[in-house]
C-alpha cells in the first residue's frame, strides 16, 4: 500500500511539473530514478537479477544505461536517421518543392469553403515529410497563404485549418508509430500502420475535413466583423526555390515509397527504415553534387544529416528513454503488477482502460501543450497491463497515441497554436475556437471506431 501511495504522489508531481512546462525529459528521468532508489530502500530490486550490476545502489543508473542501449539499437536509431534525412531535405529545398507541387492544384479552387477540407487533407499528407507540427504550420502559412487569400478565405479559417494539419497521419515514417510498433511487438512498422493505425485514422481524418468545412463556415458567419486578425508578413518566410529541380519533390517521399515497396514485394528480405533512408540520403547527396558541383560545399551540407540525427536524439530518443526510466521505477515499485491484478477478470476492462488512458492523455496534453511525453510514458505500460488483463493492447495504445496528437491542436499553450496565432496577430484562444470542433470530432471518431473494431 505504501508503494502505491508513493507512486501516485510521484505521478501527480510529474504531471504537474510537465503541465507547468518544466522540461519533460528531466522530469521523467528524475521521477524514474527517485522511484528506483525508493524501491531499493523498501527492499525491492531495481532491475532483474540477470541485469543487476552486483551493487544495488548502482542498479538504477545501470537501468538507465540499459534503456539507452536498447532504444538506440531499435527505434532510436530509426528516429535519428529520419530526423537527419528531414534536415537535409529541408536544406536542399526538397521539402519546399513537395509543398509547391502538392499545393499547385489548389490554386484552381476558388471557393474558400471547398478549399478548407482540401487544405486540411493536403497538409496532413505533408506532415508525412515534415513531422514537426509547428514547423509545418510556419511553412504552410508562408506557402499557402497567397492561394488562400486569392480564394478569399478568412484569415482565422486559414489559421484554424493549418493549425490542425500535423495530427494523426498514418505513416511508417512517424516516430510515434515506430515506437508503438516496437512496443506492441510488430516486426515491421508498416504492419502496425497498415493493418491497425490507418483503418482508424483515415476515417477520422475524413470526418475532420468535413467538420472543418461546416465549422469554419459557421464561425465566419458568427464572427463576421467581431474578431480581427491580420497576417504578420514578418512571420511568413517563403523560400526562394530558384534552381531547385521539380523532381526534388520525389526525394522526401521516396523513403515512404520504398518502405511500402519492400514490405509488399520482398517480405522475406530484412530491409529496414534505416537502410532505406540512408540510401535515399545518398541518392539526394549525389544529385546535389551533380547540380552544384562543389564537392567541399556538398560534403559540408551533408553534415546537416548528422546534425539532424543529433536533434532526433535530443528531442525524441532521450524523451523515450526518460519515459522508460519512469516506467522502470513504477515497475520496481510493483505498481504495474497492482494495476494488472486489479483489472484481471474485470468485465469490459478493455473499454475502461481505453477511455481511462485516452482521457488522462487528453487532460495532460491539453494542459501542457505537448502529447509526446505523455504518450512515450504510457505506451511502455500498456503491453504488460493488457496481457495480465487478457485484452488487446492495441485497443488501449492506439486511441491513446491518436489522442496525444489530436488534443495538442486545442491547447492554447501548444507551440503550433502559439506560432499560428502570432502569424495572424490574434489571441491563441481565437485559433483554438477554430480548431476545437474538428479536433473533437476526430477524437470522438477515433474512440468510437477503435471501440467497434477491437471490442
């Protein structure tokens, strides 16, 4: 009972600290290490006997080391490679070229409200190659604004649509999908995305697009002349793509094409995301050398790939290890076993766990503006709890994952909301009003479809 009280207090304090915008990585590391030390003081082993260093007071730090090794050798390396590739694609103008190519057909649409769902769906596709919601929002505000203005779309409607683009896109290149696939026991991330993530999220995205259409139309009529907003031109940095070949638009999506190709045609071959991404990087690097000719400068530019890998390590991999450290602390204290035993044999436990984990994730994400820390913390708990309860872990994990990505776009303190609000010189709450109904429609759709599919 003492262990349970300590764990609950630790989780409450950690949740409060993350909500107050303390660094999530440090908070999770500190919580996990403290729980591991307390577990030792209460007579519980911090790690298994096989993994022990032989000195109990060293074992908490041995646990952290082992987590770094395991994450780096699995999902961590994939995430770092994808970050490095995205950084290089951004530098050579390939990402901007993709946006130009995909947004070109939108110029032919002159109805602002027909354009609303189209912009949302195109932006969702673009989030495959630009995973950062805030970065994608900045680029879309700069590149799509002339198209939206020509169609006489209101500024707040444009802001609301763009602020919701990077949410639940079903892509094997997403870091959260890579982690979820590993934790849930999938050998290939495409299996998780194709058979489980996409059947839930694609219908939800379609519903969100139509919800945007009706909601933005309603809000424009309701707020006509009442709420002012104007584009801050200084926030719009439209990149000059002079000299960048149109075929460069293929490079950012090439890893996705090759991943699906090898998955569909060569299932027996062990070709992973890392190998595919490095190949695509090498191909783009060669094309850059041919286009620009300078070997020394080309190699200097290629170094951005490795700098991007470093950003992936510091932003995502460390966060995953920090969350895993906290889970290790909870496991050492026996809390996970307590939860598993308490719900074992309970009728409708799957639905209860789905709504409970999704609800907690939604609350913390709304308060903190970031869903990544919550998702990476909870995903490690799901398999053992679900196994002991005799339920499908995907029913709990997938809605929780979608919730962490969706609710971010209705949090007034989320980076993407603040950036978009600053770009249109309005209060973040005005942007949240525009995102609220489409996001909640998507959230409800994910829960309902998951319940029907996995119950």
